[in-house]
C-alpha cells in the first residue's frame, strides 16, 4: 500500500450521521441513524454518558472518539481517500496509524514530548458546550473536546482545552481545531492535522503549490533547502516541512484521475511524508 501524508486538509463528504457502539471491525459495525442535528446531538450526548460510544460517522465518513480522529473518507463514488495501515491499532495507548491524526501539543519530535504529542492517543468527548463559531449553514457537524487530565499534567504541565469541529457539507469536509488556555500561565504549542491519503502508484502522484518555497529535509538532518521543481514528485521516501505555505495545495493522482485540493487558514507550514506502510 502507498500513503501520502499531508499536514492539513479540506475534503468531500455527505450527510446522515450514525452512531456506533462496538469496537469490532468497521465494516461489521451495527449502527442507528440520527438524521436531524438536534436529535443527533441529544442522542450522541446520551450515548456518550452511557459510556458506550466509540464512533461517530456518516456513510462516507468515520470519526473515532479515540484520538478525535477521522479514519475514513470516501468520495461520492464510494472510493476510500484516506489510508489506514493494515496493522493499525484502535485501542489505547497506541496511536492509530492512518486517517487524520491530531498532533498536539507537539508536532513530530520538535520538543521534549513523545512524537506528535499525546492528543492522538487520548479518548476525546463530545463537546456539549462548544465555543461559538460561524453557523454551519445547515451542514451536519460534530464537536469534540479533549481536556487536560492530571496524568497529562505530569507530562506537560499546562491546563488546556482542545476543541475540534468537523463540518460535513456538499463536496467538502472542514476540520477546525481550537486551543484554549485554561491555566494561569502562558504556554506555547505546535499543532497539525496529519493526513494519510491513499494514492495509486506514488510515481503517478504530484503535489502543486509549493514551488520556490524553503523546506527542512528531515532525512538530511533538517537541512534547509529551496524547492526548485515546478511540482513535487516521488521516486523514494520523502520527509519535509515546507515553510510559509500558501492557503491552497493540490495533490494530483494521475493514475486515478483524481485531485484533492487542500485549503487552510491559520496554519503556517505544511509537511509531506511518503513511505511504504503495511
């Protein structure tokens, strides 16, 4: 299998939400439909309090409360667009290898914490009191929250609330992370949405929008270089962080005749990592 990891995304989904109360394989899960937003929110809250909710998803989209992680995204033709390793573990304390992990409060190993931080291997909750955001214009959405615990304070001594809104609209999936400092002291952090895209033969894939930008090459001791090519192509492993990236990047899969357009607001840099994963 091939995966291409990009550190933020904007994508495509449809509507009706379902609730899952089993941790068996995804394609065997039993579910119930919750069609209206107010009914969905009440049902989600009630089931969460009963302690049996593990998954929230649509027919084309799957989110796990473990890690607050989108792990499946299909287009209107029912083609899976996210990569999930065949060896992925969906139980604590291991992070899930695939989908869209949330890296917080540290990205990669740029700090003293475990790689990519601890948010991706914590059990999140449904947010019953989400922060105000512009209305979703009748689109389906779910709000998740991760709050610091006493255990977390031993590792990272700051109290925080990390909220995640997932909005499902026509031809688009929007993911909005927000961090709130609820401590009495300031702290700094890094955060990333790390997307594992499923692609065809990686030699048929190109990424446009990063030409002339500077990047750190993690395979060459984080040396700084300037991108000289008109587009990024792949003939081996790549692990780079591009600096001050534009708001739009395109991942073009020529073999599958498919383009994924990524749009961002507020996140400064973009990382790319390609490796063969079982």
